[in-house]
C-alpha cells in the first residue's frame, strides 16, 4: 500500500480509502466488519463515512453505517492508527437528520448536534477528518437546481468547526461536492480569521466525470487541498457489469435505480469504450478505471466501496498496477470523443 500526505496535516493516508455507504443497506454489520478487517490487513488506514449513510438515504437507515463502524471500533486498541472521516449532511428535504426536523445547516447548533451524534454512533472520542457533505449555499448539485435560497456564512461555519476542534471532538476539516469558488472562499476565511483550514475535498471523479480537471484540479494542487475521489467506478458502470443492458440481481441499479447521472447522452457509449479498452489490453475494467484516478496528481486517496469481498480484493489490487502508455493514450482518445458525459 502506498500513502499520501493529506493537505498540511502531516498525516500519511493510504491511497485507498475504504468507503462504507452500503453498510446498513446492501451490507450487514458482519460484512462491514469483515471488510474493515481485510482493509487493515492490506494497509488501508483511512475510512470514510457520513451521518446520512446508509445509502440511499432513508429515515430507517440513517446513521446505520456509523453504528456498524462503531461496533467494530469499540474495543480496538489501535484507534490512533486509523484516520476516520465522517460528514455532516447539508440542506435537503431529509427532515429526519436533525432532531427538530429542520434542514441541516452548517450552523453552530447543527454542527454540534451532528458531531455529537456521529461520535455516539461511532463509539469514539474524536473524528479525524470532518467534512461538509455538500455546500450550504444555493448551488447546482448532481445536475439538479438548488432546493434552498438561504446560506450560512462560511466564517460562521468555520468558527463552529473550530469549537469542535478545540473541544477535541474533530481534528481536521474538509469539504465535499464543492466548487473552486467554495474552496478558495473557505481558505480565504480561514486565513483571514485564524480558523481551521480545509485539508481535503471529496468530489466525484472517474473516467466519466472529469470536471475536476478544469479549475478545481489546479486550485487544489496549488492550495494543497487533497482530492478524495468518490464514485471512481461510476457506481459500478465502469466495472462492465451493466454492459449490453445487463441488470444483475443485487446491484445498486437493480435495487434502487438511482444512477441516472451515469446514463445521460453519450455516457453509455463512453462506458462501453472504456470497458473494451481495458479488456483489449488484458486488464480488468475496474482496475483500469481505479488506477487512472489514482494516477492523477491532485488525488490524495480514492474511495472504494464494494458490496462483496471478491470485488473489494480486485479493487485494492488495482493500486499495484501501472498503466501502459498505450492504455493512457486510449483513455485520452475516448475522453476527447466523449468528454465528461456524466454529471
């Protein structure tokens, strides 16, 4: 396993981050614990979760993923060897996340409540990296228009997070699903007022979604904010399992049909081209897609989520590969033909 510096923290985080959002929906507690044990055996020291999980979000499963991690963490003596990341949900119609039924906002009240709730479920005294799951601003997300108009000032949010740092409940902070303006605004407010600095950004990045290359890539490289790439396999499309209209039982598409962001104009054609490229070169499509993300200069860690141990092993093995110049050229050719077909 290889490791990266995360922002300015001085931490060495594994290039693979174990994603957990299916635990409590597609995966049981026992399966989650098995994945955690195996990840540590492979040298993974970075785990990502969120108060909103399991996914897809429901009133009944909210918090279940953190609870599963918590029962695993409870009696561990090596908690200090693990970097644990979680997230506070942003504004949304989910009226079950906050105790009073109001939309989550990045205010002192909601940040305190969210941190305390996560700590209780995780059965730990602190969260290493605490992230804002999506902006508390009216921005376009996942191809959808904003669902609110108000916003919490960034300075106010940072002061609330600073209180949590001073209390020893979180160590560092990050953002997720952010824009270049948002990254620079958080950095500017932190520098101006001596407040905690964002160390990471967790955004979607894959062969099908490379918008990060423009603006955010340079911003994060120059400002030392590491990308934690999520959905590197485009929620399974880049594994090839949905090729030719296949719909395997137990897959996210078959269970939830929530993958429209990967089914827009040109997306299925680009997916098939990437899958064919990998197979033409004797590569597993998943492994080619993952190694591409790992090779990007701005990537600090790639978040892997697998519902089966077999897939998890294949995915982790991808990070030991080297992509040939011919494969890289093929990827560039497909990208020029169908650039960023997903949202």
